[in-house]
C-alpha cells in the first residue's frame, strides 16, 4: 500500500504538472504556441512576463502554483494515511510533469514555480527560508537560474533534518532537476552569455507606474 500510494501520487502530480499554464495564456493572447515566444520559448512565468506583460506573467505563476496545490490536495484526500512524505512525491510529480510534459514531446518549463510551491507545501518554514535564500542571491547577482539552484539546494538539508532520509532523497532529486534545467544559464555566467535581470529595478518601475496611474486618475 505504501508503494502504491507513492506511485499514484507521483502520477497524479505528473498529470497535473502537464497542464502548462503558460501555453494556455500564450495561445489565448497571441494565437501561437509558447515555443514561439521570445528566444527561449520557455513555458514559464519569466518568459511570458518578459514578452506579454506583467499580468499574463502573474496569471501563469498563479496557474503553476494552483496545479501543484490541486495535485497535493487530491493525493492527500486519497492517501491521507500515507504520511507527510506523500506531499514530497506528488510535488515531485508536478515538477516532472511541468518540466517534461508527454504531450509536448517532454519539452516543458524549468519547474521553479512548481518546485517552490511544493517546498512550501512540504514544509512552510523550510520552503520560505529556502526561497528567501534564493531571492537574496538573485537580488545580489541578477541571475535567476543561480537563485533557483540555491533554493533547491537549501531545501535539501531541511528535508533530511525535519522529515528524514526518504524526504531528503526526494529533495535531492528536486535539486538535480533544478540544476539540469538551469545548468546552461549558470555555465553562461562566466562566458558572459547569461542575461542579468534587475528584479528590484523591475519592481520599482512597476510600483512607480502604478503610482503614476493613480495620480493621473
């Protein structure tokens, strides 16, 4: 029963993860697939926000977070006696589905939003601390991929320490997935080919525009 619940939870997560919110939003707004968006074609929040605007990007983020929550809730309803580690399995499945959707020939996103949602659902405090560590790295360096890897790496010791070896091993798999997806951009840092993102500057500009709109209104 324990093995069955873990396999089914992983599958539930995978199927939910295969619902690419960015693909839905991009097709709705442009009539084209997300792979035609920008230079990367990545079906994620950052790419959509960069090319279609702030609101579509937030919508993509909300959808990616929601599908992780839905997958976890379904699995917990089915296997509430399987223990806390079941959340790790379904969250991992969601990220696998997002990164490698079968209907897109296994070419998907980078799994940052689904992973972070999974971390928070697995352990709110540890997930939040891991995300703060990653965000600080992004603010300091401007490299989103580096921050994503730090988030995943920081969550590993928390998982081993709080929930034991099984949860820790799954957290390691999460970290490996994150590393594989962001390794090209990290390697590009030393070559100067990886673009920096001024996250704080973008936030300030957005707040400034909102303030101007209110004043003009």
